[in-house]
């Protein structure tokens, strides 16, 4: 990969010593970085990065010290408070600090907590949004999170809380009734409980579900299943986190919008997966 890309002419912000920039690296594909993120990588003295950040992205910061701060379920991980205070210490040492987080730092990424700690300690910050896996990862699987023939609402939820359990504060009945499409982050561990809660709240056991693992990377896998069979199907497929899970009729659009499959020579499976005739109307 060319690590010497030239940014187009623009008044790009300068990273000053003692600042921390919290930046989203997108869901995996280095091409999904923003130009502000690339600008930050070029200037940083130190990059503290998460487990989901691809090695190729770090190659755009050859001058920077790299510090791994990944948190993976069931594996030894740095404590969140320790990560936040490390950012404070590095900034106070006069470093230009880039905190690089997978997806978007403010979408189930603890970026808000880290930013709050920095501000409380008097450290100046800049926030650089990124493409969240719940949108970009599904798009790479050919699943639009909104489609006018499917949904007028979408709800993003996390599959576990701070203790690692299924979030007890979520009202699954209200989510089930109020949102046609539900996108679940970090839900693999508790998918049996989540699926049961949605079914108990009235969702059909036949409702389409997609599981997208390591989204937007060369290792991406997509499982199309249903709410009633998802637990067994995940186990049988041997899928592992990280994963995004999408529940709703929009999953059916993958039958016509699987653009990666089509690029590999696979024809669309169904030009009208919703059976509503829109493709014929447009033709």
C-alpha cells in the first residue's frame, strides 16, 4: 500500500503537542478512513489503537509510536480507566496523541468516556468521526439499513453491557414493536437470549437475520438466517466475533444488492426480494 498519499489542497488542522485526537478508523477497510483521519495519522507522535484497527491503517503513521489497547471479549485486555489515563499522561508529556478506534469513536466505542476523562484533566481534544460498522459493514454485505419499501426506522443496540451481560436496561418489547430494523453490535455471545427476547416480544421466528463478521475486510463472512434458527446456524457455521447482526426485512435486499458477489461473477438471486414489483416499475 502507498504510504505516501498526498492530501488534496485544504486548510488541514494541525495536531499540536499535548492534544489528543479521538478518531474513528472505520469498520476495517483502510479505504473507508476519512481524510481527517489520514491527516491525523501523518502527524501523530503516538497512536493508541484498538483491536479492530487494521495493520495497514497504522502503516500510514510510520513516524509514530504504536500502543495496542485492544479489548476483546474473553481475552486479557487493558482496563478502560487505565487506557483513558494513559492518554492523559501522554498528552501531558507533550505528545501529539492519536486515539484510533474501530468504527466511530462515539458509537459503542467508549470514545465518549475517554473524551470526558481527557476534558476533566484539562487535555484539549478533537473528535474525528468514522464510518460505523453498523452502517458500513452492512453496506459491504449488500444490506441497506434503510430502504423505503422496508423501514422508516432503525435501532442500533449493543449486545452486552459494562459487566459483559445482556443489557438489562433495554426494553426489547418496545424495540421490537417500534423499529422495523434492528442492528446489534457485539451480540454474538448473547444471541440466544436476544433472539428469544425479540421472539417473545412478537417478532416472527421466520424474520430474516444477517450476521456479518470481520466486516469490510478480506475475511468478511455473511450468514443469512432467521430469528428462530440463528443460534444453531452461527454455531454450525463456526462464526466468531467481531460481528454485526441485522434483524429485519432489509436483510432480504442482499439477494439483489450483494455487490461483492456480483463483482466475483455471481448473478443476483432475486431482483425483487420483497415481492413488491418496484424493479419492474422502475424498468
